[in-house]
C-alpha cells in the first residue's frame, strides 16, 4: 500500500499519476482539511473536493479546480440579496456541499462522508481527511490581523505579508480513522508536491500523525513543490519565509528535516542534488512538471523506485 500526504492541485495531479503507475486500490491519500470552511451554512472542503474532481474526471480543465461545465445561478441570486461574492460556489459544487453538510448534521463523521462523495464520483483510491475534528488554518498578517486561510488566499489574494501560520483546533484534534493505520502499514509514504505550510504542515499538526510517520518502517519520500526557486502554482513562496524556510527545493527539504528519507526534485534544480543528499535525504532529479498524466506517472514511478532503494538499504 502507498500512502500519500496530500493537499491541493499539486497533490491531485500527483495522485492521478500514481493511480496510473500502480493499482489505485493500493493508494490511500491523507488529505489536508485545514482550509475547510463554512459558507452559507454549508461545510466546504476545498482540498478533498479538488482531489475528488480531478480523480473523478470532472475538474474544470482551465481552472484546475472546481467543476467542469459549471453554472452559477445560485451565486447570482445570492448577490441579489447583497451577499459578498468573494468565495463563489457553483451550482454543481453546491450539491456536494449540501450532501456533506446534511450528513454531518446527522452526526456522520467527515471521513465517512468523504467515502460517500468519492464513491459517487468513481474515485478509485481511498481518500481520508487528516481528521474528523474541526480545524482551521489561520494566517496572521504582519499587522496582527488573523485571517482564515480562504480569506487570505481568495479574498485578499495572498497579498498581505505573513507573520505566522497556525492550525487552530489542532491540539484537540485526532487523526481520522484509518490515518495512522495507513501510515504504519504502508510500503512507502509519499509527500505530494503540495504547499508545505498550509497543506502538509497542517496535516502534520494533528497529534499522532507526525509520530506515526516517524515510527513507520516505510521509507518516506517527498516531491519538491519548488522548481528553480519558484512555485509551480499557489502562494508557497509567501508562506515559507514565515516558517523560516528558504524558497527552494533544498529549503523545503530542510523544512521537512528528518521526516523524509528521500527527496525528488526537478531537473532544473539538479545542481543542488548533491548538497541535499549530503544534508540528509537521498535526492534524485527528474521532470516534475505534471502537465500530462504520463509525466505524472513517470514522476510517481521515480518516487516508488527511490522508496524501494531506500527500503533495501
């Protein structure tokens, strides 16, 4: 079994490639829920939904998030009543949030609802939220303002300088059922090229998850989300300095520290391979721009080959 720490579009692309490289029923993805929010009384899980839409084949092809062939009739009607439209929900997307919110109100845990949603879209791998408990990523800006991650990312367009990032509610949260088992029973644990601060660190902040990764006998291999000192997409370059990390493939490897045994970087950063390996994780370079499924599958096979080599040592 292969267990992936996942969040956002980078993870969705990687999981699509991994699903093409190995049997999908051998994959479990532990997904960030720190950027979940409640809007118009509905519980929205952006990372879970993005991965579901990608693997279910219904993602918007240009945006790479949200639903293809989307309509916004409800959003337009809400605007009639003066509701702020900074976080717009499409009609097809709303159906998912309605189902999730109704089931949660019935007392069904998020992990079970996630299984229902994944099954409805024909997602072939197992998706597990990092926790069933409510948590929220909070961005504290340089002027001392606390913003929910979605307020910072969507409403403020990631413009305010960031002082710190924290996961509210983490102390009381517990890993969702199956999370620890998926880590402890894995043949390899893979860290997708997701935002290290608000996708991966927020998973690791749930008590018991980092400890399970440290305790597992499986090799842990990560993929750098930084290529040539730049992000592929998103705002990791604005957040990494807030946690004391350099915006580079080497900087993210150092940020993860002894959590990782192997590190996969893009060919454009190949000159840093020796230095990264000398500092701890075994490092290899390959094409990590997953514009098509073949490249994503090749990247996944590179990760698995590195994990196999590490396990044999």
